[in-house]
C-alpha cells in the first residue's frame, strides 16, 4: 500500500513539473524568461526593416534597448530591393507566421497588408498614449489609414517637391510659390514665361512615363483624385506646352533631375534626393545649391517613404507597440534625422535646431510648407492593380488627347469612387 502511495506521489510531482515547464514556455513571449540567476531576460522583438547605409537605424534600436530592460529589439535586415522585400514579407505574413513583430512598409503596401488582415490596428493604443494623428506627417498617416482605422506610424517620410531656379524666377513669383498659394495654371504660365532665360531649354520637367511615378503625378495634379477630369486636362496642357520637353511622356526621376541639375529647366517636380545631388555636386551637376529654391506643389506633394506596423500574429504585440511608439516619436525620429539625414515624421522636430542643422532642406520655408501639405496615393488592398489602371489610362489619354471620359471612369472605378 505504501509503495502504491509513494508511486502515485512521484507521478503527481512529475506532472506538476511538466505543467510548470509548459507554463514557463507559454508565458515566455511577453513576460520574458528567467536566466540561471533568476533575473528575467528581455522579450525579443524582431524588427523586419531594409538595410540602412547610414548608422541611424541601428542607433535608434540601441537607444530603445538602452531605455528599458523589458524588451530587446533585434533587427532582421531585409533587402533594399523594394519588390523583393514586399514578396518576402507577403510570404511570411500570408502563412500566419510570427517571425517578425514590427514591420517596415513602403507607404503603398499598408492598404494591401491591412486589407488582408495582416496588421494590428493601433487606434486605441495611440489614444491611450495620448498620441494624435496631427503629431505626425499627414501623408504618412493617411497612407496607413484603411477603412477608418490607423495601422501605421511614420518611419521616415518622403515628399514630392517643386524645385525652381532662384536666380531666374522673380522674388515676387518665388514668394508666391513658397507660400503654396498658387495653381498648376499659375505654374504653367510661369514655366512658359521663364523658359529660355538663364540658358534654360525648358520651363518645367516632371515624371510622366507609364510607371509608378505617373500615378504619383496624377495624384498631385488631381488633388488626391478630387478632380480627376480637371487634373488630367491640366496634365495634357503641360504635355502639349512648349515649356515641357517633346518626350515628357518618357520622363522618370532620372531624366528629371538630370535636366534640372544641368541647368536646362527652370522648374522641376522631384523628391528631396535631387537637392542632395545638387548640394553634393555629383557628377554631371552644373548648377549650385544657392541657385535652387524649393516650394510645395499646388495641391500638395505625394508622400513617399516608409511606415511602421505591427504583425497581427506577433506574440509580442505590447513590446512591438512600445518600439513603434519610440521609433516614431521625438527621440527615435531625432536619431533617424540627425544620424541618417532622414526627414522626420514627427512634426515637432521640423523646427528642432539639431535636426535642421543636419538637413539643409529643413531650413527652407518652402520645404517646411511642403511637409505640412503632403497627400497620399490611393490606399487599397489591391494597390498594384489600382496603380496600373491609373498609369495605363492616364498615359493613353496624355499620349493622344482622346478618351478623357473613359480614362476618368476607369480611374474612378479603380479607386472606388
């Protein structure tokens, strides 16, 4: 009898130990595990983000890890090939994997991933943290808002800009441009007026080839598709104007920056990188930085750049949120700006002296105005199809001047109007 009782006790003790081990394993994700000394080890947060050729991203991660001892972020470095990174993340997320906790997303992926149910909404967490959408770059926030829910915060934004020759454009016109209080018709008139001055060949260059850059420009000309017909008609006016190159429908960013930096155009629509080329006097650049002014586009510039999101299948959602809140907030964004030269997505930093000193563009009134008026491309779970429809129909109309109503209808259907 005693032997039977002793045996039963051994079995019960064994089961208890197994249960304890199981509970320890299950609770390890958010509560951390204990080392041999009894101290809790930090919960590991996996951050899937592209490679960074500056020290900024690693510095921001190190700062977060040093700021507390509950979580430890590990950077899972992805390819800098945007298409490949998209496919890699899509494969992981569609399988229900929890390999990544925090995701770096191109602004045009957010709607797709949110619509597929891969991202964790953050509205409630923002409210609890006292964060407002107005604290962050407007276009970035709009890009990460799907069906009324917010899924992302900015990692680093990019924005479309109007570049102009300060040594050619009058002070009166320059002031008007930098205020943002002008229209595309005003810009066309200026382009035609100043063309040929200062040794220039063209008045205005921009992206109009059938590719993603055309979707971006259509977004801007149509004021985020509020006036599709009027915007396309205006684009056609630019296409046919003597102020633009005859082959403007083949222009991408490269052709645009080359023509402008070689002093052949008075105005150019491009991204902030183009100013960096001029400031750095890269090969082929003939004009100087002090000859260049920057202004917001008439309806605002399309936002580019990258966003931060939480994998809905993450086992460490609380920790993922803490990291996103830090990286998108004042401390993380200041590190990204001062150590990497990235534009801050946290608006209060636009006037921070250290941030401004690290990025010449931020000292320009026209650039600051541009950051305040960013707009988003369509947010859709099928963005690639939507963009293709916009490109094909817009380019077909711009090439011939025919089929405007059909182009408008196709674009309206694509974006769900």
